[in-house]
C-alpha cells in the first residue's frame, strides 16, 4: 500500500471523522423537519415560506463553487475546516434565538432565513474539502463500506438523540413554554459545536501542497470536458429537483394537516432510521461489489416507491406517512453516499474537490429552484381551498407525485447512461 491505512494515526482520524459526522447529523436534525417548522411557524411564517427556508440547504450548495477558488489559496485544510464549521453551527444556534429578538414577525423571518443561509453557506464552502481530507485516511477499496458504517453510527445515535429532543420539546410545548424549548435546543447546538471542534482536532493534519495545484482554467477545462462527469451532474440535477420539490414542505404538513405532535413525528423518523440503519452496511457492500451507480439506481427505485405512497397521504390516511418515511429513509442509505462516491469513479483525483463542488453547486441551485416552484404550486392549491376539480387534494400530495415522476427519470438515466460508463483506474 502507498499509505499506512492500518496505522494508529489513520485509524484515529477515521474514528474522529465518524464521530464528527454523527455530531453534525444531530445539528442537522435540529435544523430540519418538525423542529424547524415549529420555530418558523412560531414567528409567523406561512407553509410556503417555511418550505423555502427549509430548502436553503439546497441553495447553499451554490457556495461550494467558492471552494474551487479556496483550493487555489488554502494553506491549512484543517484550520480552514474548523473555522468554517464552528462559525456555521453558531449561525444555526442563532436561528433558535430569533424568537427573542425585539422586532416584528417579518424581521424575525428574515433573521431566521439569514442564519440558515449563512450557516449552510459556511458549511458547504468547505464540505468538498472536508470530504477529500477525511476520506484520504480510508482505503479506496472499502470506501462504500466505510461510508455505510459511518452512516449507521450516525443513524443509531441519531435515533436516541431525535427521540430525546422530540419529547423534551413536546414537554415544553405542552406546558405552554415553547420559547424555553427553543433555548434548550440552542444550548444543545452549542454543546454539539464543541464536540465537533474536538473531533476535527483529532483528525490528522493534511495540507494542500502548492505543487499539487493546477491553474484554475486548466482545472475547469478538465472538469467540463469530462463527459462522464457531466452525466453525473445531470443525474444530480434530476435527483435534487425531485427531492426539494416536495420534501421541504412536509414538516408543516405532518404537524398541521396530519395533526402529529413533534414527538410523534420523531417516533416515525426513528422507525425509519432503524430501517435505514439495518440496510446501510448491506447497501455499502453491494455498491463496493457492483458499482456506486448500481447502488444509486436501486436507491432511486425505493425513493420512487416512497413518493408514490406519499401521494395518498391525507388526514384520513395519515398513517401512510409512516410507509413513505420508511421507504424514503431506506433509499437514502443508497443515494447519499453513492452520489458522492460516483464522482470518484469518473473523475481524476487531482480535480476531485473542484468537480464535487461544481456538481453540488449546480445540483443545489436546481434543487432550490425546484423548491420555489413547489412553493408556488402549494400556495396555488391552498388558495383554492385544497381542492382540485372538486376533489379534496393537498398541495403536498401533488408535489410528491411530481417527485415520484422525476425520481423514475433519475432511475432510468442511471441505468441507461451512468452505469455504462467506464470508471477511472486508481
């Protein structure tokens, strides 16, 4: 081997990265779904506005484009990642302090949006850099399996965290002290930020050497003339549009129209994450043995099935949301890591960070555009009294149907185009 993957320093780095991903996942839980919907609803935002803000994670992928410039200047990867992640999670913390600002609801909404956008912008500015740095301590032949195990640890610990936070928050809400609940969540994010900092410090330092850098024009030319990579980018756009067209609008749907409590939503999420946990390692092993693209196509089939079930979720059939959540979460076991790892198959290592940044940025921009389209559709249906041709239909049902169609397109594109490409030799 060229690198000592079995050395204590490399093992420590992998373990620290695994823990860091778990702590980062906990913060993500608090910034999505029912928790975020409760906060934004409390300060007076509409369902459509909440869906748009929830989709800022997609728009923030655009900031990965700046990582291309960052790679030309960065001298200390470790220090840069620590600084950006620390500031990012402090901005997320500030979102839970917005209800205490002595300003009007509109100003509070803008402050919450700014905190979300700023937090995600800093996080995704260095996400490609972090991915390359931390995964440099993983044997390439076992990358999908490592990713799966890392995800399993995040999911299992996230289940306990989700249940605990859900029921703690419900207790504050039942006692009519919702603002105290927001303060508790802010304190938890601060603690997780400290944990993340410690994990980053334990990962082995690896600086980008000046001799490794190519001129920016040469890098961009290499990326955009790689037809296999362009196919990956098209696939990413289809999938991001499918996800963000509907998923960001389900948080308020669960707690409003479907009348689930935050705690009940977290129980459903827990059950779904247990299923995702159970299939994560088999999904990783399957992808290592076949291909990342093949694993991604299987994930698309499961996601399409989930969106299809979601089309029929209404107040009268509200427990179908359990089936949808199970299928969608299980599909994420194959889509999340394989979507990243596919880039490894078709891009040379020396332009990896730039390619991943371009892919994520373009896909994120498409995803955010899809969320804007989704908000217009949702508002239009709500203005009609949740009725279409005299039949009671909720906007979220229509959005889920559109997501299903786009996901089927992604599945077909993966099988007909991406899987037929020849991987780069390592």
